[in-house]
């Protein structure tokens, strides 16, 4: 039987386990990446493992998230990561060099290789034919140490792209259509592969916009074939040597096939507050807007920026709109400066920011009260922009730029004839902001530098035989890690200070939660479906651990968060019958007995008053052992 692209890469990297859907498969990881908001913990964890040097082919530490230095904290974290990278054998992408996913695609990604990153948008490199996964920091630390990365063998979804996009319709509109069809949980347990003749009409940066937002589908990852277009991109980056061809076999079998006719797509937007709340711009109508932000790892390539500059050229941004533009990397920024496009954006009144995540993670540029913001980003969860009552719409760069001039949500097809924005034959290559690691000989004498903001990471304790505690919080469906552990300019500097962060846990849902949980000493959280979607931040598990959370019982979990809970030593359990969710309330005293035997059997019973509720343990044998030990760090330490 033929294989899909993903199956080929998995087969070539499989260390253990059967490639049967639902089975645990251990993979060899070729490359890793971290960013600064998750990197500090990952390097503290790597250090705790006591391994002297990374064992991957390539590992890169990026600084791109926490760049608003309004106190010493972020700068201290940067210094820790810089010194850790130097000592432990990693490349270090300095602040100012760009967003990790954009830079990795440009300078390091390679078809056929595996990559894990402590950021949920790591699948961006699927645009170049890599099998790239978002993971918790601890999983990345283990992979850096040469350990395997475990996935549950996913189902295979094939999306066939037919035809060609109409003028002013964008790659963003393709992934918004996929989100409309599949929803934010439609990709759970699946790898999404793109195929069909429409693929040939898309450049690598366009493909990367699509794989990037595969994270919003909840997919394990997304991948495009590696073809002549991939080769041309790599050649333009001076890296043609890493190209290999990669395609699915003719007789590859997929569990699901979706067909999309590109010529029928229209400019679209994901409406507040979910990336799958997609409507066409026409359907939404000419709503008045207050802010437009272009950038993020989804839409900050050179061609995306050229489109924006072309639309803004000779115009002025509407009086009531504030527009920001964030190029994705130093390469993009530099090229925009050289070709004059930057000048067109500045002249139109765009507020050009340094090439980082910036407004995407609430690092500045929060909209006004109840403001309407159009963003080319990938997430529009409540409060993520830093303004609780803002209304964020996710759109393409074309919709963003044209709307910025109009002052309302506008359809860029009104701009008339198509303009061709070609990918350059040669990108500007200057890796002077990527620092090389020390040699093995030099590394010995180096030390990492830790500022006062870096605090110890909590470690889980072995799960008891009987768990008896209160339901300290009950939440609904699609709870994101932005709800569990919010980000934003005020909180992000404390990513390496779990006690401080804990004060903001679930602040969007219930400000009293941290105090209540802490006072109880231990507790259980009840969640709906797709609990923990979004970011890979392991803080969303470590902070609840710090607050005494022992188990989360939900209708279903998002993949990375479930892994992070297990790594932290918190039991993720699901309802056998999702309707039982309705039988539980905050304050109920819950009890789960016979945990050891229940784990082995895969079934546990929850007692709450007169109710007996059947729970499922969806954990691999490896994960069960980890939970018994109190999480991955506890297990690793115990093994030493
Ligand atoms: C995000 O987009 O939410 C982030 C910030 O990049 C996160 C990582 C983090 O929380 O640090 C992600 O996507 O994993
Ligand atoms: Fe950065 Fe936003 Fe991309 Fe996350 S989604 S990596 S915050 S640009």
C-alpha cells in the first residue's frame, strides 16, 4: 500500500511503536526550535537533565516574543537563553532577527526532516515539506537531549486544491476556508496534507501561511509536498542543497478527503472570537474599524508585505484607523527597505514595528475599548489582544491594507486587475544576527546567566491511590491556553516565574480562581470539549500544578495541552458519556479511587454525591508510567 507524505517521514524517523492510528510512535527529531516565552523553561529543564550538549542535527533558540523591555525581566531571560545556547550547542537568533517560524522557514527548514518547537505554530515549516510539531518545552528539552518525541499516530486528511485563486484572494483565504469546513477541533488526531494541481500555484511562503494556521484546526501538523517550487524557494535562500523531492504515493490511503476549488474562494475573515468563525467579507459587510495590524508568523513574508505596500502606495490610512506593520524577519525588513516598499508604507502612515510577534501576543498595540481590529494573525481569542472587549477579525494582508485605507472592512477585489507579486529569485542573505554555539572545548568553561526573575519550576508528585478534592473550577467548550494562562505585555515577562504567573491563571474566566484553588490546597478542573486548544505554553499546565490541580476532567482535550498536563504530572481524564459533564458543578466534592488499577485498565470512576461517573484514561503506557512518577521532569530526575 502506498504512503502519504507524513507516513513516509514518520517511517524514516520511527524509533519505536506501530504506525497504526491511535498507537504511540516514538520519533527521532532532527531539529528543534524554541522562542523566548517558552524557551527559558525549556533550557532550565534541559539544564536539570544534566546533558552537556544538544544531540540534534540542529537546534535554534529564538528571541521574538518578549521584546518589550519595560523592566529588566525580558532582557534577563534573553541573556539566560543566549548563554544557554552558547554553552549547550545551539544557534541563537538575536532579538531583531525575526519571528522564529519565519526565520526557520527561510534559513533552516529542510524537506523530509522532523522538527519540534516549543510553539504551537511550528508546523509552519510544513510549507517546505518538513514534518514539524508544536510541543511543550519539556518535550523539546528531551528532544534536544537526543530523546524521542512521542506522537499518537494520527489519521491522514488530504485536502485537494483545485484551480487557481482569483486576483486579490489570498492563501489566508484558503486556510480560513479549511477552518470554516473543519472547525477548531476538526483537525484533532489528524495530519493534514495538501495536494492537487492547485498546490503548484502556491509559493512556499503561501503554503506556510496555510500550514501555520493548521495549528488552529487542532491538527497534529500539516504538510505540503516538496516540489520544484520548494526547490526554487530554497535556491532563492541559497540553500538548494537541502532540497529533496517529497510526494504522496499515487495509491496512498487517506482517512478523509476534502476538495477546495480555489477559483471559487472569496476574501474572508474569521469573526470574533474564534478562528473558525469564518464568513466572507461581503457577508460581514462594511463594518467600521479602529485598527489594522499586519504581520505575525502567518502573514509576514516579503510578498505579503509587498502586497500591503502596493495597496498603501500614494494613499493615507483612514483618519480613524491606526495601522501597524510588522515584517516577519530581518531579511524581509531589509529587502523592503532596499526596494522602497518600506517607504511607501511609512508615507501612508503605517506604524512600522520591529520584526517580532508584537501585537499578535498582546505585546503592545492593544485596541481601544470595544475597538474593532483587523489582523492578519492566526488567533482572535477573547482578550488576547490585551483589550478584553475588543473585536478581532482575522484577515489576509490584502483585506487588511485595503480596509486600512477605506476605514471599514472592505473587499480588495475592488482594486481591479490583478497585480503579480513574484517571489524574488534571490533573497537577501545575511545571517549576522544568528550566533553560532561555542565549540565543545570552549563550552566547558562557560556558564549560563540567570537573573532574579528566573525561579524554580514546580515538580509534580506521584498520583495518589485515591484522589479526594473539590471541583475548583468548571469551564465550557474550546477553552484556550490563553484563558488558562493569559499572555500580554504585563504578564509575559514573568514566564520564568511560575508563582507570579499563578495570580493570573484563568483571569479571563474567573478572577477568583487562583486564590480559591490555592486555599483548597488541591483541586480538580472540569472542562468541555477541546480543552486547552491554542498555544503550546506548558505554563498552562505548570501554573495549575503550582495551584494544586491534580486532574482535569473534560469532554475532550487539545493534543499539546494534554501532553503538557501529563508532563507536569496532572491527570487528563475524559467523560465516557459527555452528558455527565452536566451533572457536575463548582464546589462539588469529587472522589476517584483505585487509581493504579484504573490507569492500567484505562477506566476510572468519579464519585460526586450520589453520582457515579465513568471516566476514560486516554494515555499510552509510557504516559501512565509518567503520571505515576509525577510527570516527565520527576520521572527524568528519578531515573538519574
Ligand atoms: C501563541 O501564539 O500563543 C504563542 C505565544 O506563540 C504560543 C507560545 C507561548 O505561549 O509562548 C504558542 O502558540 O505556542
Ligand atoms: Fe508569535 Fe503570534 Fe506566531 Fe505565536 S502566533 S509565534 S505570538 S507571531
